[in-house]
C-alpha cells in the first residue's frame, strides 16, 4: 500500500527514515531495556513481559496511525491510515485480553 502511494505521489519518500536525534536515542534506549527485560525471563514472566511489550507497541502504532490520518490531506491515504489504526486497536485489544487472562491465572496460584 505504501509503495503504491509512493508511485502515485513523488513527495512520499519511503527510504527517508531520518528521525530527530532525541527520538533515535529514545527508541534505542527502549529497545535495549526491552531486550534485557524479555530475554532475561522465562516461562510465565517471559510471556507476560512479551505481551506487555506488544501492547505498548500496538498502542503507539494505533495512536500514531490515528493522528497521522487526522492530519493527512489526501482522502485515500487518510482512509488507509484509519484502517491501519483500526487494525492496531483491534490487536491491542486482543493482547490486552491475553494480559488480563495471564493476570487472573497468576492471582489464582
């Protein structure tokens, strides 16, 4: 879908991934702490930490797509972003349900 948008609109540059230095540093710090937190666990703790990490990523993606859609001037792209946001919201809900089920299992033990 993104490649099709880029073919139709030369202002869409897919290989420009430049982010502000603070954003790059923040993402690197998060990645390092997530790696340590996830790989340093096993069993139920690993599963819970992985699900929590996925929930955080999906929540970010959902809201990024939503805000981007609200600011997109091209209706087709806005609609596509709304769809992506909806998918991320749905996946977030599924992961949240899994997290809740893990929580209720752990409180029973």
